[in-house]
C-alpha cells in the first residue's frame, strides 16, 4: 500500500492507495480541484466543496451518457465465391465471343 497526499480546494488530504496508483489518484484529485476552482467554491467547508465537485462531475458524466453513440460501420461483406463450374463456363463463353468477333472482322469489308 502506498500513501498519497492530495491537495483539493486548498486543503491537503492523505490517502492510501494500491502501489503504482499514486499518479492516477493524483490526476483525479487535480481534476476535482480544477472543478472546485471553476465553481469558485475553493475555501468553503469540506462537505460543501465535496457537494459542488460531485455535482459538477455527475453533470459531466450525465452529458457524456446523453451523447448519441456512433456505431462502427459493418465489416465489408465477403466477396462471393464463384463455383469452378461457372468460371469454366464463363471462360468458354468468352472464348466463343472472341472467335465470333474475329470472324466478323474477317468478313467486314475494308473501309
């Protein structure tokens, strides 16, 4: 267990926390201190400061929860697999069309 000293609203508070959590707890305390400064309630009684900080943070959380969430786009649909029989038939038809085009070119009068 680690101990951390937090300064909130001009007052110091000693708090025990898990080892390695000191920096995170200190950042959270700084957020609360900033909220109190914004509200102009620094120097009030501890319960009053706690009340204001709690209300302001709860309001922020409420606003965040009210924002519409944007769903991620669906993954692209997999390309359909063409059966081998169909591929072979398409190749045969393409060859036939090319042969017909060659015949037409041979029979067309020169311009």
